[in-house]
C-alpha cells in the first residue's frame, strides 16, 4: 500500500521539489513576467504629469518595486526550469513598430489602449488610468487564482496565494481612489 501511495504522489507531483513544475506553473510564471512588465509601463505613465493626484503618484511609486521583484522571481523560476523567458516591452521602445502585447494574458491592455491612455491629459488621464489599472490588476488576480488551482510547484502556489491577496488589496485601493 505504501508503494501505491508513493507512486501516486510522484505522478501527481507533491510540489516539494523546487524543480518540480507543471504547465500551470509555467503559464503563471510566463504570464507574470509579461503582465508585470506592462504594469511597470502603466505605472511609468504617471511620471512627469504635473496635475496628477499625489496619492496616485505615491501608489505608483510604492507599487513599482514590488512588481519588478515579482517579475524577477518569475524569471528565476523559468530559468531554473529551462523555460523561455518572454521578451517584454520594457526591453524595447513601445512606440517601435512590431512590439505587441499578449492580450491572452488576463488584464493586459492592447497597444492601442496603452497609446490612448498615454495621450490622455489631466482628469481624463487619471480616470482612464485608474479604470485600466483596476482591470489590469484584476487580471493579475485571475493569473494567481489559476496558479493556485492548477499549479504543482509549492513555491509557485505559495507565491500565487500571496500575490492574489496583494492584487485584491491593490484593486480595492484603486477603486477607492477612483471613487474619490
């Protein structure tokens, strides 16, 4: 009986081995890198805007480092697993022809949406930015929830659980700013 239990554990993957991963883990890590690269780009749209609400600038500054660190963690997983690390728009000028966004990743804006947001000014920018970032953060919640549900790697699942909560809190914070 012990042999059957051990074999079943190996087949389903206990997740204790940091090199143990499945497609859900890879999808999450890959999606996280691309998603958070666009998050950083969205946050950078707040820089240099004179009429911007100070709370939004503070939120962007506070969020920037954590999203960068999360993307770096996902890149380390992919490297450890021998998987391709996606190229992101942060490595390119996003006005460059041919740069596109993987809109199959929940919450990722299209190039057109990003360009329209970039051109917005004043209160119109603030409202549009908050709405787009809320939808973007809700996409991060979905990414994390999928990893929690289907992931195999214990480190990835634990990270996704914390990440899901952090993004839910961020959505609530953004919704409060939008309502004010």
